[in-house]
C-alpha cells in the first residue's frame, strides 16, 4: 500500500529506513512538512518525492497518511487526512485531548477508515515476551505494577525542544504512551485513575546547539504521579517527570503472587527481560521468544497495512490508543 509521511522531524528517519528495508507491504512515495526545505532535504537524502500536504492528500494513489508532526498538530492533520479519505497512522498521542481523540475515531468509523497509532514498541520481542510470561502464569496473579520515566527533560539534546513544554507536551503525553501501552497490553484495561501534577520550573533554558540560550515558558505539567486500578485487580503506580537530575528506578516492574517481572524500556523493542523467583533468590534474564527486538518503528504501520488487506483490526489500533489517551488525560 502506498503511504506518505507528513512531518519530517527527528523521528522521521527511522520510519523511512524501516519502511524501505524492513517492511515490504508499505511503499513510501511522498514526504511533506510545513517547512518545505525540511521535506526537500529529507526527500533528497532518501530518494523520495517531496510535496505539500495538500498535494499528498489529493493524491488518489496514497492510501495511508503517516502523521509524524508534533502533538499539538496531531488532531488537525489526522482529521485532514480522514476528510481526504485516507487511513491514518499517527505518532503518539492520537490527539492532545480525549474529546479530540473521540472525534477522530467517530469520523473514521463512520467512513470505514482505519486508524493506527504509536507506540508500536509493545509489538517487539521484549514486551511480547513479557506478555507471554504473564499469560502463561509464570508470575502468578498480577497484584501490582510500577512504571517510571524520570529525567531532566530534552532541552539539552533535542534541536527543537520547545514543544515538550507547551500544551500537548510534558512527560505524560510524550513518554506516557510507551509506558501505559505496555502496562495495558500486559495487564489489561484500566478502570480507574487518580493523580497529581505540577510544574517544578516555570522556565527552561535550551542548551542544545541550535537554539542555545533560548528560554522557554513552561505551559504544561512536567512532573506527574498517578495510580492506575486495573480491571484484573492489580494496582499500578506511574511517575513521569522532566524535573529530576537522575534516578535508579526501574522502567517497569510487574509484581505477581509468585514472581516479579522486570520489563525492558518500553521505548525500545527488545530486552532485557528479567524474572525473579523467590526460590532462586535473584533476577535471571529470560530469552526473548518473539522477533523484532531491534528498533522497528513502523512495525505498527506495517501491521495496519496487513490488517487492511485481511479485514482484521490493527494491533496498534484505536481501542488501545484511545484507552491510553483516556488514562493519560
């Protein structure tokens, strides 16, 4: 199926490379960006045509729009693509607000259009192995979970970090999708959430080279602590923060009645997966029992194309992504 990418930012390259080399059921034929020179430069690098968004949406050969814009533009771009009769695969989150996500889904359903949405990292070998261990009863009954994203923010390395501190940014909407998608695919749906959030620093100073010294006004919470009650009975604790200097906390741990499962970084596709059994008295690394442990961004898109061809739901589809958006917001 022919696809076009709108948004040629930091993550665009790995999508293009994987669609060209790893997945053979999606043909990337066009690139667009609101900064035309960025689309042109990326297109020349990879030998793909550059065009405007309007030209891409008007092209009848392109069936899927891959939305890699910043979060504040996701709703607008996703709706424009749907109105043009295109299926969409969007970077996370599907939208900034739950009501926007619901509107995207309603329109897509009424027009028989498919929606896929990152993250697709849970489809990789690491978390798929964890899902199987839990489903096979290796840890017993899940009773609790913890998930932590603890860092100082992105202004010291990202070339254009301003959006991380605007509405639609922040550590929950930025990184929460990886953590919550992993938790939901391992433990099932969430029935109740509560939390607290705050802005620890009202301004941020960019220290990366491109915009060094620029001061950014912070408009969104940068430290969020939440509790998730899962339908299965497990209780989850989640903290996402751009406000800490360093941390030794784990990415994700699942605590069962019989064992503890250490889950790899949900922003990656691989391991390590480690299991602690009381009788062994130590964490032991478990072999990955599924493929795609390497950086396989675009796997969810390839799966959606397969779903379109076979008439099933995509795995990184609206049921999961809207449930995650609902919990985050």
